[in-house]
C-alpha cells in the first residue's frame, strides 16, 4: 500500500481558499466609482464563497491604458491612505480575508505600478513592479524596493505584477525567499499572433504554469478582459498548483468570473521529490550559480 503523502491525503496545516478575480475595469476619472463598485461586488462574492486570499487584476480600480503622464497622476493615490487601500482594508476586515490589489502609487513626484497586500487587520505591505511594459515606462518608475515575500497567518505571500512573469528570475527569486504562493495582478495585453493555442490558452498562462512547476510554488494570476483605448486583454486567469497544473480551470478570454482553489499553502515547503534521486530544489547547481542568482535584497529561506 502506498504511503505517499499528497495534497489530497495529508492533513492541511495552512488551509486557504484562493480566488482570482477576472473582469473588465475601464480607465478614466469618470469610471473610478464604477470600477470601485465592481471590485467591491466581486470581493464580497469571493468572501461570501469562503475565500481567504483574493487576487485582483492589475490596476483594477483605475483602468490601465493612460494617454499622458498627467492622466496617470490623476489616477494615482498614496499608500496606505488612498481610496483603493481603504476599500481593500474594509472588505478584508469584513470577510476576514487577505486581498492582493494593484494601484497607481504616488510617492512625491514618482509613480509606481504597485501591488499591495492587506489583511483582516489592515495594510501589510507593497511591491513595486520591477519590469515595466511598453508605455508604462513613460509614467511609472521601475520598482526600487526589491522583491517581497510577506508573512501572514495563512502563509508566506509573494508578490509580482504582470510582465514580471516573463522573466524566470522573478519567480525563482521570490520562491527562494520562501513564498508559499506568488500572487500576480496582471493586465496581459494581446501579444503577436497567435493569441491563444488550440485549447484557448495564452502564452502568459503557459509561463505561469511553467514558473509554478519549476519552482514548486502556488501561483495565482488575476487578469482582466475586454479592450481599452485599442489595447486588448487576454483573460486566462488561473491558480497553478505546486506541480504547475491549473487547479479547477483556466478562465476564458472574455469571462467575467472568479476562479477558486482550495489548497494547503505550506505544501510548498515539502520537498518535491520526483523519484529516489531527483528533487527540483536540491538538484540546483549552486556551486556554479548563486542560490539567489545574485539578488541581495533578501536571504533565502529553507524549503
């Protein structure tokens, strides 16, 4: 009789119901109230469904495609006292959950594309997007505070944003910092064709699956849908397991939906031994390359 310990038969010591929200926000000051109302409706729905960790799309309360730096500033807010943070904090407290959102952060005369984590007791921390996409470079400053893994009661939560997932170093470093799950607000725009493979899955979703697989870490990506000022968005939000395979399903390109997964977050700390002689983390040749790939912003944690 097999004695293998699996996610389905082991006692869950850090149970979490993870939710990724997919919908269509719109840019423009005239849309701030409707975007906030849409976010509130979906956070309430996720909370009522028992989620205790919810990830929102990139810039869900403001929309994404700005036309000028001045317009980006008009959509910005400070941390931790801005209106989006207040909304996230209120609903996190109401439902006893953690919320990962993404805002246009204003810090003096600089703007950042910033992921934030709030919990039942309020604001926890932020991560400023490292890799900027296209016209983001015209108004946002690249992240200057390094990568973030934040300790919570349910586990260690790592943060990235959108384009970051194209760079394998990001998920590798965050997982080596001890993340149990990496939460990624995204606004994946249309790539050069083909947009999707034959099964309707975009390249960004495949990259998410691969990053979860090679790092033995849960990854939750929340994308948006629709079109905004000529930019189209991919959808395909998903929650990848530590083996890479999506839990539940991958959201369709145009779905307004919430995807859920019931997991034990600390399962990431169990060595992923494929067979008697192979283990993804133990097999790394850190005699040839540094364990943290030269990153000095944080020490590695045992896994």
